[in-house]
C-alpha cells in the first residue's frame, strides 16, 4: 500500500513538472498586419500597457504594417522599379498613416490627431518611444520587406528591432500567454 501511494505521488509530481514546463510565458505576441493609424495605435497601446504590467512583448510587423517602421528621413539607394513604386505608394513612417475608417482625404486623421492632443492621449510617435524605453521587441518580417522592396537601411532606429521569418513569430507565439492579430 505504501509503495503504491509513493508511486502515485511520484507520477503526480512528474505530471506536475511537465505541466509547469509547458506553461506559457507571461508574454504577449502581436502580429501587426495593418498599416492603418487606428489599428497601429491600438497595437502600441496594448503593447506598452502589457509591458507596464511586466509582460514580455514581441510585435511581429508584416505586410502593410511594415510601412509604419520606415524612417521618413532615410532614402536607400539601389531599388528596382517595383520597390520604388511600393515605396512611393505606401506611407513612409508613422506620421503618414491614415485611418481605416472615416479618413475623408486626411481630414479624419487630422481630426483624430488633434483630438488625441487635446485629450492628452499619447501620439503614435510617443508610443513608439515609450515602447522602446519599456523594452518592447519589434520584429519585422523579412519576406514582407522583400516583397515590398523595403531595405533594412530605411527602417527606424529602434533598440529592440530584428528582422525575422514567420518561424520566429510562431516560436514566440507558442511560448506566449496571449497572441493578437491586428
């Protein structure tokens, strides 16, 4: 009887260790697919809020979201025609993003930015700076960059920035308590 009880306790301890080992990290993984101002604002607010709560945060920027990370003051050389066209058609940096709804030729975007200023809501640029201070990691999808013709030399200077593939995001997401797609 004692041997049976001891064997059951050992089995339960082994199962508990396995469960604890597979426990997700206190981490948030966000895919930022959109390049719309309101959606990127939401992603950055959630990211900085999570960091303020001591969660690790990893943001994976892909497709249209990558345009936000372009530095408006950088112009890399040696782009082919299609890359130049994408660069011309897509916003260059966070200050050029438009609203997903009610943009009204830029008037809606201007109204939102003005309202945010009046209500003391941090701008997207301030949120990016706060995210950098807080240690939010930004990963840029290399495939999306290649498709759109973006170069590493034209991206913003950000302390926790890396260029990765989808496998990195999937690995991060697998370890995360929370995954979001914005």
